[in-house]
């Protein structure tokens, strides 16, 4: 009997970990690795609408997060709200600052105010949720990192996190937050329209507050742009604690010019040291035509490969341990998508589900030899960043939440929602609920 204790104990630990992961959804697409795949087995095929939250004070651009029995959202009015997972009613709500009137910014498409645009992140060990708020303080635009107590909303951290030497009005904090090595990782790009003097920035700020580490794209004198925004997805954290990002179009457009970290897939250490990169061989032309990779996040696959889509309609496959620099892909799929891949992918069992503007596409990833094969594109034209839950691929399109058959892309189930605020909303799963954000509300569906 004694020999059975070890296996039984480890089986119990594995089951507990699975149960906890099905209860909590603490970062964009559920996990630091960004798979977006909830494998708890909870089925939503015959789900019903459990609740709809009250109208919130501002629009939702980020994904709902779940910890314990609460659902957390942040809005463009600089408010963070904790909803009861059982009723959808607010347990607490905290307005952190005065949001920035859209008319105060040089360009953009978020109206009428810009506040908290990105998806927050939760540290369950610290019982703390982190958000970055764009705020108007003394007539000046600033970006502040806030840490709030999960139970009460009490402010535990409040720190200015504007990138050094930047123009805060020109910088939009769109990319979702993540955690790495005791730090909150924050990405910046520009406002919609690519106006003014902005750069792509990545900051890593200690969770207790303090001096940030920084990485700047297009950092050489006279260069700018190179946004880190990824359609609202989060930087991916791999098993070694390294950070993976994609970057947008930069200002270098001359063939043969030195690479400037734009239009690429970059691996950085937790201290934000650039370790390696990939860029298409025509990266300067991508910069010229706004056909860069920066609209989606890298998919770091379990077989040692990396998938990346973007605005050019081509999907790229790289070797994770050797990205290869310019033109270093091991496979590519020119016919991946007739539109733009916007937002985070979901992936499982060797298939990547990418949010193409013409509708979700499914791509099979081969390993021997490395290859990409287009399996299907959904006929629903739903293009919101997908997740995987209960054996279906879930995506929001217009005012509908679709559950797609992963083999065919045909809807197996669909739920009617109110209108979305933008085309980047992505669902989430937690505490037995399937959650969908719309303009100023959250819908919850239960098995």
C-alpha cells in the first residue's frame, strides 16, 4: 500500500491544480504562456445566460479576469470594478483618476475619454490586481500603475510609469499587462493614426513599486514608432521567464538599413535585455506600407516553434531557440489571411486559431519538417481574439458570441450580446462561467 501513496498524492495535486486553473483567469488569455486554452473540461455547449452586469461607467477594451468568486474589469473612465461571479453585481468599484478627454490627444479612436485601455493582471499570491491608467493630473497627461487589493479595492501601489523622455500624450498603453520575476510588465505604442512622436516601449516595474527596467524600439537618434500593442494581447512569458513580443511598423523604410527592432518577433530576458529576434526579409517595405507583425502576439508552441501573424497576410513559423534574425523563418504561409491578424491567438494540439479580420482561421503546425497548413476560416466572419473552452473555439463578432467547432469552424452554439466597443474584445472563463465583454457590460454564461 505504501508504494501507492506517492502516485495518489501527485494525482491529487494535479487535480487540484486543474481545478484552480478552471476557477481563475488572471491574465490575458488565461495563462502567462498565452495559449487561451481552458482544458478543465467544463462544457458550455448547452449553457444559459446566467447574468448581465449593470452598465459600467466607461467602455471595456480589456478582457474580464476572474479570481475566486469575483470577476474584474477596468474601463475607459479609469474605474476598476469587482463583480460578484454569482450575480454580476458590483462588490466594489474604484475610480482611480480623471481620464483624459480624447480631444486632448493628438489622434486616436477611443472616445469620449481614454482611461484604462489594457487588460489588467492579477497576482493571486499578493491578492492584488494591477492596472495602468491614463489620467489627467494638473492639466498634464500621465500614465500611472495602480495595485489594488482584490477584496476591497484599496490602493496599494500608485506610481507614474511614463517611459523616460517620452511624450505621454503620444503613448497609448494598449497591450495587456503580465507578470514576470516579481515585476509588472507594461507595453506602449502610439494612438490610432500613428501620429506624433511615439516609440514602442516595454517597462518592467517591481510589484512593490520602484525604478523600472526599460526596452525601447526604434531607439536610435532620429527614429520613432515601432509600437508594442499586439492587438491588446499580453507579452508572452515562457518557461524560462523570458518575454516574447511583436513590434509594429518603424520609421526605417530604406532597404539595406540596419535593423531597428520594428516589424519583428523579439525575445527579451526578464531584465529586458534583447536576446534574439526575427523579422521578415522585406521588413523595411512592411514598415513603409503598414504591413507589420505588431498587430498580434507570438504563439510560443510546446514543440519549440513560434507562430506569428500580422498585417501582411503571411503567417511565419520560427524555431524558438534560434529565431534566425532577418528572414529566419523555418516555414511560412502566404495565404494565411486576406485581412489583418488582430489580437492574441489561441492554440492547442498543434493547431493555432488566429483572429483574422475576415474571420477566425485555423492553422495546423507541422514539426517534421516544420510547416503551416490552413485548415479553415469560419464563415461567421467573427474576428475577435479567440479562446478555447469546453472543446469549442469562442470568439466575439459584432453582437454575437460564437462557439466554433475546432475541426470545421462551423458554429456549434451562439449567444446574442449587446454591441461591442471595438473589434478586439475576447472572452474568458472562470469560476464555472464563460464571460463576454461588450461596450459597457459583461455577459456571463453558465453550463
